[in-house]
C-alpha cells in the first residue's frame, strides 16, 4: 500500500501522500524482529506465511526506499537486505553438497526462517528473484545475484511450453510439485507475471555488467 501511495505522491507532488506512506512504512518496520522477520506478514495470521506474502512485504519496502530520503531509506534497505540474505541462505543450504544446484525453496517460513515444507511456491520464488536482484543492485553482493540466477533457471524448467491450451502454454504453476498447497493444480497469471518481470530485470542487470567489462 505504501508503495502505491508513494507512486501517487510522485505524480502529484502532494505531501499528504508522502506523509501517509511514511506512517505506514514506519508501522511495518516496527514489526521486524532482530532477525528481520516481520510479524503480521501473512494474509491469514493462523498460517505460516508463504514466500509469496513475505515477498510482497519486502518488495513493497525496497521499492519505497527508492523514493524516500536517507532518514528512513537506510533502515528499510538494512532490514530488507538482512531478510533477503536469510532466505537466500535457506535456499543455498538446501542441497546435498556445495557443488549441486539447490533444491527448490520451501513454500513458507516461520519466524526463525525455518521450514518443513515439501513443496515450493513458484510465485514467491519469482518475486524473491526480483528482490535479490534489486538488493544486489544496491550492495553488489554476488551471492544474491547467483541465487537469483539459479532460482530463475529453476522457474524456466517449470514453465509449461507444450500445452495445447493457449491459456496454460507459457505459464508458471503456483506450486511445485503442481499439487502443492498454494494454488493447487493451477497456473496463475500473477506467477507468470512475476516470472517475466524477474527475467527482464535479470537481462537488464547482465547487460549492464557486460558493459562494465568493456
């Protein structure tokens, strides 16, 4: 919500929108634990939050940081960076040995950044790839770039390119395996949208890195 309000401020230059967004952002930041877990991060408080809803919060915060002054920006960047690192470590450590590709990221996490899920929320994976890439653009942490590229490649492997149904072909399922709890047996337009956004951001970053080498 704060991100949307700031977009209105950017187009109207009306200070009331900037003030309202700051109030909302400060409330969200106050819910962060020391390990940058955010309380009330889920749509339904009785359930462990999916990476989908975790990513919504982190993405909203990082986008707001690009439109705010240093008084609040650095706090946002610090917290989002730490949360992104915690999720990245959970992803990278989820493999048999250091030479293998990680298993798919678990679908949800608890307040200690732990999970017992046996399926992955592909929608959240695409969103987190975007967040890792955006944080990388701020701090040049190659670990985040590396994880983003890996998880995007995994999403590519699950993109349906063979269906005769034009409404499914090219789509990304909500979960992997497709019978996972999030949007079971479904291809959602938003998972595919986040996937496309992640690929475009990836290509833009790689292009800029290649120009730097020249």
